[in-house]
C-alpha cells in the first residue's frame, strides 16, 4: 500500500534534517548568506596561513568561534574532504592528529563533542566529522571518564573521493603532563586553550617528522606568557614559521550587538579586553614575569656617544629617578643609575638629580602637575623652577607595562647590577587577584615605564665642554683637545 503524500513529505523532511545533523560541516561557511565566508575575514586568514606557516595561533575573544575553526580544519585533514574554496594546508594521505585541552573532562566536553558528537550512544556522528567517515567499532574509551574517547579512527578519502585508509585522532589533556605527549609523531596538533610551554614544545617536536602543523586556539586570560611571546613579532622566541591571528567580537558576524552587550555585563573590567578583543590581560601575580638574569648586567660606563635621559616619579613619601643610556644601533636602553629618597624637600631631590648631569633632560609623571606638597604648589612646575629640564611622560599604564615587558624579554632593556633599589621593587611589582597593579613600592618601576615610552623624546648626547672634554675623549680612546669636536651633536626635543 502506497504511503500518503503528506507522510512521504514528512519522512523526506526528517531525512533532510538527519543528514544535516550528521553532515554539519557542510553547512558552515557557505558561499552566500548572512554567515558566508566573506564575512569571516579573520577565520579565513587563519585557514589560509596554514599553507605557509607550521605554527598558528588564533588568539581571540570568547565566542568568536576559535574552537569551531580549529575543529573544522581538523575534520578536513582527517577526512581529506576539503571544500572547493580551501586555500590552506592539505594532506593527501591519512594523518595522525592530536587534540588537547586543559583536562580530560573539558577535552571531552569541548573538542570531542565538537568533532564526534555530544553522546557516543545516541549522537555519535553529529559533530564536524561526517558520520560517513566514522565507525562505531573503531574507537576506544578513556577508562574512568564517562563517554570520553581515547583514540578514534576516521575514514580518509583521496582527492578522487575514494577511501584510501584510516586517519587516527587522539585526545589528550594538559593535566596529564608533558609525558602524555611523548612518543607518537603527528601531522596535526590542535590545542584548545593555552598549554604550558613544556607541553607545547613537546607537541611541536612530535610534528617535525611529517613537517606537521600546530593550531593553538585560546582567549589570553593568562596574560603575556612564554607561549604568547612565541607568536609576538619582535620577541626573542618568535620566528617566521609562526603566525598570529587575532580576532574580536566585531570579527564574528554571528554575534549580535545585543549579545555583545549582554556578555560584557558579566565580564570583570580587567578582563574585558581579553574576553572581547583577544588582547592579553596581564593577570594576577608578577607584572613582568621574567627572571632577573635575563636583563640584569654587570656595571659598565656607557659610551659618550649614546644619548641619555632620566625618568622621575615625585611624591612626599618617595621621589625616585632612573637614568638610561640609549644604544641607537641595537635599540637598547641601559639603566645605569637610580635615586630614591622619601620625606625630603624638593630642593634636596632636585640637587641630587642634577649631580648626574644638569645638561640632561627628563620625563616625569604628568600627575605631578596636579599634585602638591604641604603648601599646595604643583610639583611639576616646582621641579622645573628648581632647574630640572623635565617634560610630561606618557603615562598609559597597561600599554607602558606591555611595551616594557616586550623590551625586557627581547633584551632591549638592560639594568645594571648596582641599581639595587630598582631590583627590590621589581621583585614586588605585582597584580592583585583582580588584575590591578598594586600601587605600593613601585616608583622606580614606574620610572622604567616612562623611560621606555618617552625617553627617546627627550634624550640627548652630553655636549662637550672645556670641563668634560678630557673625560669624554678618554672614554672614547682618542687623543687631542680639539675645540671644534664633531661630537657636539645632540638629540634635542
């Protein structure tokens, strides 16, 4: 007996829904529509970079689609089913892949669910790997963790669409430690959230045999870590094999303005840039997490050819200054002297600072223009009246902290060992649990920030006079007492 037309239509619609559920990847990044590829510029940039970079980092705000992007690409590599628009890396044969997250549970709930489906019994095959490429008999479970997969095999198709073998996908967790990533060689490694450096390095080594790729997907809530710095141009660990792609909420068309406003309401102020823009927050703990041996050097006399400047932070409880000499050839500041003294009249501070060279200009905390001593005078003007040639410093705190950290980690700020008061402050320079810098015992650290951001604006070479000519010529290792020395060139404001 023939089925009624309405029954046949209902069954056809159900089958269409089922096919979409089990082939979800085919619905993503369409040619046209509100969510078409041309509207996901940063996501496409990440894909395409895989053709030329072995290590890629997608550092983006929450809900931008980082994990989905990584899992989509992972599905293409595992199955060999690349879409017609694909411009990224291609593997022509079955691959070995590793996906990892923070814990076994989060790896299951995020990566496994995205790739395989949310339930191994009822929804197996509803992830981004098409059901036709999976077999319920070809996976093993993790002991002791419900529904968690250890290894799953995936059908791989060659460029003609013909089955040519099984790709293998392994799930791991950072909490298992570095040893859990040893042994096997991989074509693809996918990190969802930021791993410890030793885990990242171990996984990288495992991709070298096949000239494989690493995809790192995370929102930078841990701040400026060693892993983050690997992808920052200018940092010591950066190289041209690495590609950083950043994305904000504005780069995700699926997020409406109403959704953005709602999400922002629940985000603490110090996390807003990280969660909405993918900009690293500096987190709790050390403001500049770097070992002293990386930037502290033995004292030496800077070249007279290097321009100099000082930074000044004034106040009643503490007034502090740092002096720096700038090597123009290496773009490096050498901090060679310091001053810190509290509860003393400005004339004492000004006299002590002038002893380091009255010819030298400085930058000072612009807030001192609004500050006063007991008599209410503005400190900035007071120090100018006392003979110091000072100008307002750039006091953009977080930008200055970030710039200084980059220069510290890349060897472009060096501090001489005799600057003991600065080093005492450095060891205590920290953030509270809300990510705010603790404003205690931080005057010299502020000075370093000012010097890095504004020092080049006022730096100058010491002019040669009858009083210092012999000293300067001696330091340069040259003789003569020429009156018209070419060394009188100076940097001016």
